[in-house]
């Protein structure tokens, strides 16, 4: 019996190491094996080596109905393709395994409370982000020597990873490692890089959640007062000539967002392109409300009935404007998967938003930091089609695990009282 117990213990240790490395490569999702991200193989290893696999696929909590319905909606969307173009079905079918993987990731991570040591995986996320930052700045010579690495060519993807994981990493350095100078240095490096890369949304959606995660350990009247004072101070600071000049020199796009935002709606081509894609998505949805047009087919759908707003002429005549991605995760899900995909997707998000607010003071600071990242990610979902990134689903899985954890704690306490 003792030998059996030790064997299980070694298995559990191995699984926990795979979970740590899964976190590492969520922060640095650049390694491809046979064309697949390395996280897929780590995920498979976690399932394979977990002694009691039924724990990973436990559906006792009603929440897990939502990712199961998400898989169902994705399958129906693929087999009811509504795009009359050669290869549309094959293109849609080709991404279906990704949607299944993402939903399974939520289910497995959501059930992995005993396997996941949050400070430990945050340490691995930190290592991943350090590798990511270095790789982003010098990736060309690295990829020349190591061709199996993914090309991180778009600043949006780089910014999105930092949005997803910077707040818990900052809290880990600041509160758990008690290394305030390193925490400040990490945040400064991230903000400076994003600023000079011209990432308006990325800079703000990294900086603000990081500050909130550090300041709001618990929500109470004193913290609210501090938040109001800090907001007022920040508002006053950005109105000073010195700060305005610094922002203008370092990042004209952020400068325009803050000081000339009235021009964005009629002159900013990035904003106008996104608005056109939102219109296109709503047209697709109105014609295919239940099952959508099929996964990964937004750019295949052609329509001319878009661009009826001021400034649209700046982008509507561009080549292949309707062949671009949705530039909006919510619109992408709604148009490609219809209500069968959109409702469970939104249900998963709302479940975690509700628990974030309801039990904020019951959780630890690093647990709440993952929720701040989650909220920032949801905002950024509106600006890019980011749901196709596995690390977004890993973050959703983490906050789902925390929501279920504290839901169970509440139920236990209620039962004890009864």
C-alpha cells in the first residue's frame, strides 16, 4: 500500500510540473511542435498523467455546461457553413479542434484546484513574460537559429499577452516576493515598450489593471477614497503642459486618444476599420442569427452594405477591406457562430464577472489580480479578434477555477450553519 501511495505522489508531482510549464508557455507561447503550440502537448500530458482523470472532467458544477455548449455551438456552426466559396467548409473544419481545445482547457483548469499552486504558476508566467519581452525585441536572429519558434510579428499579440498576465506577475513580485523595486522595474519596462510601440489600448489596459491589482487588496470605503483621489490626481497631471508634451513626443497615438479624441471617430483609420467590421458582423448576424456563417469565415464573407457613417470613406474604398478579420472578438463569435456559440461564450464571461464582484474581499490579492487581467482582456476583446489565442482561454480557465473555488467555500459554510 505504501508503494502505491508513493507512486501516486510521484505522478501528482509530475502533473504539477506539467502545469507549471503550461503556465510558462502561456506567457511565452512561441514554441511550435509539428505546427502545434507546445501548450497542446503539455495539456495532453496533464490529462494523461493525472491519476484520477474523472476529477479533470467533473461536471458537478453547473458552470461546466457552458463550455460544453460552446463546443456544441462550434460544431453546429462548422456543419452549417453559410459561405458560398470553395474551401469554406474545410477552412472552418480546420479550426474546430482549436475551439474544442479551448473549451476543454476551461473544464480541466477549472477542475484543477488541487493541481494549481497560484503563486507557483505566476512565477512561471513571470519567466515566460521575461522570455517574451526579450524575444520580441530580438526575434529575427533568434528565429534564424531556431526556426520552430513562432513569429511574433504583430504588436497587438505582444500587447495582448502582457494584458493577460502582467497584473498577477506584478502582485507576485510586489506582495509575495516582497521585491517592490523589481515590481516597479517590471511595470516600467512593460509600459515603456508598449508606449513606444504605439499600443494605445495595450498600454492603458496593462497599466491601469496593474495599479488596481496592487492598490485594491480589499474593497472598502478607504480604498474607494484612495481610488477617487488617485483618479483626480491623474486627471490633473495629464492636463499639465509638461506631461502633455512628454506624451506627445513618446506616443502620438496615445496623445490623440487623450487630447484630441474628437478626431478619432472621423479620422483615425484604425477606429474606422473596426467600426466597418462591426457593421459587417451585425449584417452577417442578422442573416444567420442561430448558427452563424461558420468558424474562421468572417473574412470570406463579402458585403457592400457597410460604411454608412462619417469618416467611412477613408477606409471603405481600401482593397480587401471586407476581407479583413472582425477586429472584434465578440463580433467574430456572433457572426461566425451565431447565438449557439455566442450565448455560452458570454455566459462563461458573465459567470466570472459576477463572482469577481461578489467575492472580491474573500480572495487573496494574487487571486484578484488574475480577475483584473481578465477584465482588461475582456475590454481588449473589443479591439482585436483575440479569442483565437490559447492564453486567453487559459486565463479564463484560471478565473473559472477561482470562481468555483469560492462558490464551494460559500456552499460549505451555508451547509455548516444549517
